[in-house]
């Protein structure tokens, strides 16, 4: 059997990062809305058990994305803040693109939750170009930037 790229490898890598991205984005949102984030807040937001949140926070702490004290609030490290901002930007790009092509806001928000984690940098940049140029055809400058 010839050695060829695994077509599923990218999706598997994306799934591995998806939970971390969802949680750091949720922590940032909760902190912004209420000033602090607790396990209970995440459990309600993510609609999972307290035990599940605690287990995931342990992994995120080991990865250097969150800082927490037992029974205290959860905070993002600089690396976690960076991940949350990048995830938020991807989400907003996908939502704006979907709305521009005629998808309702509710559907765009729902669909973006999965798409934002799997869209490549190339695809996201193409969406941004489309949005910058009001959905018109790509300019020569854009074409030159792709080469």
C-alpha cells in the first residue's frame, strides 16, 4: 500500500483542540460578563457535569491554558487568553461570512460552532477577503497575495 497522506489526520487534530478552544472561549466570555468564572458557570454554559468540567480544567491547566485554585475561580493564562481571542476571531469570521451569503444569524451562530474549529487558515482568509470586498469577485491584489 503506497504511503499517502491520511485524509482524516487534520480532522482528528482539530477535534483534539476543539474542546480546549471551546472552554477557553467560554471562560473568557463568562469572565467578561460577570467578572469571574467558576466551575459551576462552565458546567451550566457547556451543559455538562461538574466532574466533566473539573477533568477538562485539569487538562487545560496541564497545557498551560488556565490557572485555578481549588474551590476558587478559573482564570486564563496569557496563552489561554491568546487561544480564546483566536477562537473568537475565527467564530466571528465564520458567522459574518455565513450571514453575508444569506444564512440567518441563529443558524450561522449554530453552524459556526463546528466550522470554526475545522476551517483552515486559507479558508478563513478567503472568507475575510470575501467580507472585505463586500462579496464581490476577488481583486488582482488578492490574487497576487495567494501566490
